[in-house]
């Protein structure tokens, strides 16, 4: 596969994703609260994974153990994710993670949950000692 084919494929997927967002076809986004997330993280199930889509500097300031995949890298790393796993997606406040959830749903992932309120809610309700950048 040539670089041109790869680039065209990425642009095609990005275009489809943006079309999905703009046409607002994904009105049924699932959400999870930070309390529910805390319980799932405590279970340590292999069938559940937390993904943090914030930027590097935000993740370095504070995180709650999720795999760090910045939103800007998600499209190029989606092939590394298992569609059979349940995912919770977190960011600072819930907007970027909502975009990530929409993208993953468009890519065929069915068990994707946006963390309601993001790391700001985590800091307010679960761990007030952390700083959210």
C-alpha cells in the first residue's frame, strides 16, 4: 500500500467522520458518570478500558490511569483498539471525549461511553486533590 493510498484512506475516514458530526446522526451517545467509572476501574476487567483523549501536557498534570490517546491521534490508532471491549472516553470536560465517542461509533464500536463532566467532574467528585489542566 502506497503512502498516497494511506493518506487518501485517512482523509476519506476523516471526511465521513466530519459528515457524521455535521449531520448530527449520533444523537444516542452513551454516557457514564465518574462514580460509575470509578466502580468499573476498581473491577479491573479486561473487557473495559478507559481512554484519555486530552493533550500530552494535560495528561502529565493529572490522570486517572487511562490509556493516553490524544484526540488528534485517535484516527491513526483506531486499528489498535478491540471492538469487543467496552470503552469509557475521558477529556477535561466532556466535549473532546464526545467527539471521540462519535468517531468510534462511526468506526463500528458499539460499547463506547462518554465520561460525563470529564476530569473536572473526576476532580470534583472523586479526587479533589488533583489539578486539572
